[in-house]
C-alpha cells in the first residue's frame, strides 16, 4: 500500500482490561433465588494493542489477532456499510483470553 496514493494513516492504541471474574458477593440468594454475583476489573498499560487504518484500493486486514478483529468488524455490521475500502494493520495485539 502506497501512503502517497491512499492518504493519512490513523493509529489507535489501547491498554488491556483485567477482569477478576464473577464471584458470589453474599452467602444469601437474590430475590429470585439466584446467587448474587459481582466482579472487579481494571485497565493496565501492558499488554497493549495498536491498530492502524489507511484508505486503500481494497479492504485488507493483516497482523497478530486479525481473525478476532475481523469477527468483531463483521459482528458490528461494518461489512454492510457503504464505506471506502480501508487497509487495517494490527501492529501489536493482545494475547488470547485465558481462564
């Protein structure tokens, strides 16, 4: 992809979110008899991710974790929008979820 032909490159960077699971906050049960659960999460700088996007003659996606990103784009319905093609590059991805 030639940047002179396709224009500016936009970069999006972000950290990760750690989620410390669902756990019962009480021994008692909720109003419907179900257990009452809660969770705790926090943002961390590392590991992090970075995605760049640039107009392109055709849609493309490359880099670490591009299969997960493609699934998200499809789930959000971006494939049905009438947008100019974009080349996405994931230059830094997140490891798969564990646990």
